[in-house]
C-alpha cells in the first residue's frame, strides 16, 4: 500500500477525505494530516487511518481494543467496521484542514469529545 510506505519514510501524510461516514466530525473533501505513532499510543476516540480488506484507506474512530485487534466505526454509521489487526493501522489523524483553516484533533477538548463519542456509541 503506497500510503503505508510513505508513512514509513516520513513523519506524516496528508490525505483528502472522501465520503460522509465520519460526518459531522470529518467532511467530504477535508484534508487530514496523519501521523504515524505506536499503536500503544492510540486511545479510544482517536481517529485513525487504516487499510482494510474492503477499502484501501479508511479514516474512522477507534471504538475499542481487544488485545491486538482494533474496532473502528464512522461517526455517522451504526455498525462498526470489521476488526483490524494493528498492522493495518497506518496512523492517527492529528489535524483537519478545512476552508483555509486547520483544526487539531489533539487538543484536550477534542480528544475528550472523541472519547465521549466512542463511549456513548456503545450504549
């Protein structure tokens, strides 16, 4: 996968989001700034870029982790994605670029909001 190779050789990757599965958090056409981080540093509520069997690239929220398996889901979806092995996780979405402005997903407020979103979806 080309994006995974780019992540190995650089500190980050820019990726244009396509679709509405993460609405309202991410919008169709947003530029996502992805950073490769150790999977041990990922948290429930983080938005990750992953390669799946169904889609070469997918940016969805981490809903839960069981051992080395991660469950993600789009904010606008009711069913989670198929479980992902850690090897399929490319990186974490650090920033969104939209309409000439940049928004960090790593502020305390946005990290808390993401975690609450993930936890409330379980209910």
